C-alpha cells in the first residue's frame, strides 16, 4: 500500500546531501516533491504548509554527515505528520458506547460508491460482539439500498428498521432510535442517502436528519481511491454536518496514501478506522504512528 507517497518521501530524504540546508535547497527539493505529493492525493494546503514549516524549522540546520542529515529529515517528516494526526485527536467508539447513555446513535455520511453500506455492516459486526445493535435503513433514495442493508442485517443477525422508498429518512432514523429505547438496544447505526456533496437539497436533508435523530457520533465515509474528490467531499460534508470522525475505505488497494493526511488536515477530525477488504472483519482501527512509519519505512535511513 501507499507506494507512491513512500517513494516521494524517500526521494526527498535521499536528496539531502549537504551539511547545511539553505532556503534555495529546500525550494529545489520541493519542485520535485510537490508534483509527487499531488500525484499521491496530498492536498495543496498540506503541501504548502509542509514547505513553509520546513523552511521555518530546517533552514540553516547543520548536519555532521549525509547519513545524519537523512535521519534528521526523516524524523522531522515523521514528527510533522504525527502532529497533524495528534491535532485531530482520536475517538474510541467502543469506549464511548460503554460509558454512554443508551442507545448510542451513530450517523454515517458519504456519497454513493464509497463503500458506506459495507462499512456500516462491518461496524455492526464489530460492535455486536459486545453490544446489542439495530440499523436504520435511512437511504430511501437509491434503488436497492434498503434490500442491500437488510441482507447484511440478515447475515449478521441484526434487526434493520426500514420504511418505503421515498420516505423521510429522518423519520426512519427516529423510528430506529425509538425502537432501540423500547427494546433496550445499546447502539443505533443510521445509514443515509449517498448524496453528492454539491446537491444543496440533499445536504439540507442531511442537516434535517441530524436535527431529528441527534446522533452521538457523525462519521464521514471516504473512498481512499477517489483522490481529490474524497478530500473535496470531506470539506463539503464537514461544512454542512461538522462530522466527528472519518473512516477510509479500500485502503488495501491504495497505492497513493495521501488521502488520510489531507482529510485530517482540512477537517482536523480523526480517521478512526480503515477498510482493508470486502469481508465483515476487514476493518482495522487506524493507528497514526503505524501509518506514518509505513510511509517512511522504504527510506532505509
């Protein structure tokens, strides 16, 4: 995974062959690095911030040898990226549910094709090992969406609350919360229509769902393969919904790796899980240190 961004960082580290970094040398390094990072789905805002901070903190830095220079640059890049993730914080869903007033309601946001429905099933499968769970089929727009979620529910042995197509998705979510209260269910997972972030009517509908359902947690589902589209979606969804966290899907096929850095930078919200396959257990809690180290591991310094 993430081969392209690994190569970009590896190249910039190996280019440092001087005993003291000047602003001109950083400019030269960035001429090549910027294109590589853009191709790796790193947002322009991140690239500009990286360049600015590198100049602020490394210009005039003296090194004893080429090897020590490369180690210092590698460690600086590691600290820079970890700082982005640390600013975003972290969320432990399981712990939050344990200490919450039940039912704990989680709303899932995102456009069609990102793997949102499958991700909801994965989260349901994970949570049912400790809690009771009900799912609300709130995507009442896309043909087949209710049946798809209901099939997952049947496979997992989890009740799915549904209404007809065209029904008010806020009402579906509210029904699921009321059902959970009546049956002492711990967790409600609410699906929503996979809407384009440019559709104001659908985004306004999303705002209504949030007002009615009052979720404890709002999670954006982003496709790591969709590049800058995912970053733009995250920005727009965050503006409308102020979501609390993100899950990145399809990371097992992602050769670029920049989406995680970009989403955290532009929203300052944590990535809490990554999808790594199609099976219900193919979801992994996001570990920032492991992720950052994986981007730098190929440098051999």
